[in-house]
């Protein structure tokens, strides 16, 4: 992923942190608002996959996503996710679908944050991007409101 970001001239800072196994714990460990930490959820659509990006402090409203983008959307199985993100630690999917050739749907609530943090593909590093850099990373992505605050 680092090579992709460099090739796209997307600027970011790396933030190392203690090992965490959930986005909520990562936000706590890094003293970052869960509203600014983007979590990525892999979805299956027809015969392909897409990545839904939303704040870590929110939960996905699958019914809203289906209403906006089609009924053929379902959660991907763990084995499918592990195959798609083979270079990442299990459960550390980065919110950078274009890097993996996936279509991306970005929740409107994360797009408006002044800064965004994303997983780096492990459970010990976050990448910090400004809003403009995150917009470049997700350029061409679909967007909408499909999450609710926990």
C-alpha cells in the first residue's frame, strides 16, 4: 500500500501504536476520535467486491446501503477478505480500496472530517491524512449516508 500511496503522491504520516485488534481500541490507543478513524468493511456485490469506508465510531446500516446502491450487496466472508488483502494482517483492512482494485463507497460522515486516520494493513500502524489527501485517495468513489453513530 505504501508504494501505491507514493505513486499517487498522497501524503501521510505514520503513527505507530500498541497492538490492537479493533478500530475502537486503535482509536483509544492513538488518542484519536473514532469519528476520524476510517474503518473499511468488505462487501460482496454480484461476482465482485467493494469496500465501504465509514467512521470507526459508526456501524454500517446495510439496509441503507442496499437501498442506495442495490439489493445485491452482502457482507464478505472472512476467507474472501483474507484472500483480497493477503498482504495485510487478518482484520486490518486499509480504507484504500483503489490500491486493491476495489470499488469504494465512502460514508458522507467521514468525508467531512478535517483529518482522517486509516489502518496501514497491520494492527500496529495508522496512517494520518488530511481531508484533501483522503479525498485524493478516494477520488472517483461513490458516497452516501449508510452508517449510524454507535
